[in-house]
C-alpha cells in the first residue's frame, strides 16, 4: 500500500534553455551586429552601397 511517489526526471524548459542561451545570444550578436559592421568596413561594399543609393528613387539620410 505504501507506494513511493515517482520522481520526475524531466528537466524544465527554462533549465534546458539556460544551457543554450549564451551560445544563441552570442551567435545573434555576431550575425546581426558584428558581421554587418565588418562588412561596412570593406571598400567594395561601401562602393556597392553608394551605387545602390544612387539608383533608389528616395533619399536615405546619411548614405552617400
């Protein structure tokens, strides 16, 4: 009659996500901030953006 309660060996979602959070956050920063800033330092990319801005039918402040 005395049955031991079953232990729940499942890891909660928050604890599981905590292992991956630094990796995902770091990858997000690199892909969305570091890579575009690095690309903007390349002269060929700057020339391409200048040519592209001349072809646009509207004005982008700060570009060109």
